[in-house]
């Protein structure tokens, strides 16, 4: 076990901001935290540099915003804590994924040059950039024609969120940007490479988001890639081919970055991590059979196993993807916290706003209170929570949400309750996919910002899945996990010692047998609606998306 005088810093790069945490390694105590919003936020409607209107389903960021935020949050925790920088031994970084950065030979991001500032596809494309869906479909069709190739390892379909669809979109829609791009690199890898002064890549994100299969010889073949678009095999020259596994050292801080961060050059930087994957260790779940659901804007479901299986509709399965000598599985929901936020900000009545004002509470708290008075199914509604597409198990970002059962008696808190139940049903479908594939789940831990904000959702989730729902005690689970990776890379902790967390669980929600029985019946109706719109009549929702897109031009 590490001495009490040693510390590590974890930096979690989220969708809107970066968060850092300074961790004392002797007891995993979070000594100080800091947060900084990205200056340009997420560009979804217009490009900040030009005001140009962006295509539907676009989500861009300025990669230099990450570096500004990095400097701000690390300096803040060091300065405010009063800890001697000499005692800080490790630094870990986690980011959203797949968020790609396009750079030149020196890893300078293209938008830093005036030449490319007005080209949308030169910017970092966030995980929720879904404008590459048609290119993902082309890849899926081509792979299916070849017997599936890599598709079984990704639940049967590639997502528009991943590297190859985004790269193919660049080649087809802005050839100048594609040709000017020397490296297509994940956000986490770009930040870590910048800190240590040399290009490094992580094996986990390459396997989960880049179609790199170590057991199958690497990336899809040049012939396959060229069959998608002549010349697309050249993308292999822009990607990484040598990788670090989680917890490995990427090097130490350059003198420039040590100065900028207020640290010393002896600080070891760990290989980058996917945000949810870092949370797995932060939640104290370093063992098979435990599913960790990281709940924020979206949900990422993670589990590890000694066995290799291919559950339907997962986002990927990668050897050594989270823990050494284990297969790591990922699934999830593309819309979660942002769905509840969308409803609260856009769909609630004046009565709810008035109640919130009178009681000096938030719209969410009023909705929670009124929705809690309803019994399971008491809204009379069933919701498909696909407002941001479906990540698992249908893997289709062109699906959209649905509310079934509306009447003139329906009120906003009825819909809110149904949204919570629909999100829980989506989690149950994911769990069933793992059970069918013989990947056992005997423990369910949740972390992220949503569990603390919605106790009602946590109870509904326990009632729907019929398992206890354990809530992580850390409000910074990803950043905590990133710091622990930094400590492992520095040799201060082992995987076993980093995963020991006797006080990692704050609250446990246990299923109510009566509510569980009621939800079992409602779930059969949910599955019928789910299969109708998501499988049998999928083209209906696709057509609506096409009509909407065409009407904006």
C-alpha cells in the first residue's frame, strides 16, 4: 500500500467540461476537486469560427479547449490543496469516446491553423456526433456481405460514433481536410501524447472504438476499406499501430507541461482511458460479475469476464480492455440525463415552474415528487427513450423516441414518470442480452451525476431489473479511477490494492417485490412496442428523420 504522503491526480474530460480530483493514495480520499467549462462548448448548430450552419446531428468541439481546461483544473487542485507537488506521483486522463482529433505530423490539431478554421470536419468530433450514420450503415452492409467480419465483436453493428464511420465521412465530404490530416487520434490519446511529448495510443479505445482486433490481426484489411471508398485504406496510415494497456505508463510530463500544471517532471502519466472505463476502477468494481452503469448524459454499462462471449447489441468486447487478463464488455444508452433535462427544460407546464419557484426547489425536484406518487404504470404511458438514438441493443442512432398511451388526462409528471420507467426498461434489455450470452451479472453498481439527483429513478431501476442497485459514494468516479490508473502507472499501487474500496458504496436501493411483479407485466408491453419500432418497423422512424433533415435544407 502506498504511503500517506503520496498523491495522484485524475482528470475527467466530459461532454461540457473537465473535472480534476486530487487523491491521497493511502485511503482513496478525494482531497480537492475542480471543474472548468470548455470555452466553445459543443457546437451543434453553428460553427463558432464562421457562424456557418452545421448539418443535423453534428457535434463538434475545439480541441484546444481541452488543454485550457486541463491547465485550469490541475493547477486549481494543486494550489487549493496545499499539497507539495513533489508528493504527486501520477496523473491519469479519461475522456469521452469516440471523440476524435485530426492533427498534422506534429500532433497539432487542424483547427489551430487559419487554413482549416472554417472547415467543420477539421474540428474534434464528439462521441455524440451522429452525422456519420449513413457511413456506418455502409460499413455494416459491406461487412455483412463478407460474412460479418468484425461485427460479432460489436453486437452485430458498428455505431456512427466510432472512428471508421467518422473517418469515412471526412473522406467523402471534405477531401481537403482528409488529405491534410496526418493523424486521426482519440481525444484521450491526443491529450496524453501532448503531456508526454510523444505519440502514444491506448489499446482499449482502439479495440472498442477503432475496430482494432489484436486477436484477429489488427484493423479491417486494406481491401475491405478500399471497397467502401477508393483510397480509404490510407486511413490505416493515420491510425495507431502500437498500443499501451490500461495502467501502463505513457511517460513523464514534459518540462513545458510540468510548468503549466504546477507539477514536477517526475510525474508519471498513465495511458489514456475511456471515461466510463476509468469509473469501473473508481467504483471499486475490479472483479468479474459486477456491472457498473455510469449514468450521466448517456449511460455506459461495463462488465468484465474471464470468458469471451458476443452478447447481442453490445458496443464491443476487448481483451485487457479494462482489467488485465479479462475480456471487457461495453453497452449503454445514448440518451439518459440529457433526456430528462430536455423534458424538464422544454416540456413542463407553468404549474410545475410555479411550484418550483414557490418552494425554492428545482423543476426536477417538483417532477420527482409528483411522479413518485404514481404507482408502477400509473401514468398509463410507455416511453421509448431513444431521443438520442439507440446505442444498445439496436445500435441505431437514426431511431427516435416515442410516447405511447397519451390521453387528454396526461400531465407532464405522468410523462416524466414514464421517461424514468423507459430508461429502466432499456437497462433491463441490456442485462438480458448479457444473461442470454452467459456473461453472469450478480452485482449492479451505478455512478455518475444522475443517481444522486434522482432517487426515484434508482428505486424504479431496482424494481424493474429485480436486483439491488448500489450507488457509488464518489461524485467523481471517473476522475477518481483516472487518478488510480496514474498511481498504478507510477508503481505506487497494484490493480488489487487500487480496487479495494471498503467504503465505495453510499446507498443501496433494493427491489420491492410487488413493484417488480407489476413491472414484469408492463415490460412485456414495452418489449412489444420496442420490437415494433426498433426492429419490425424500423424504417418508420428512419423516414421521419429523413423528412426532418430534408426540411432543414
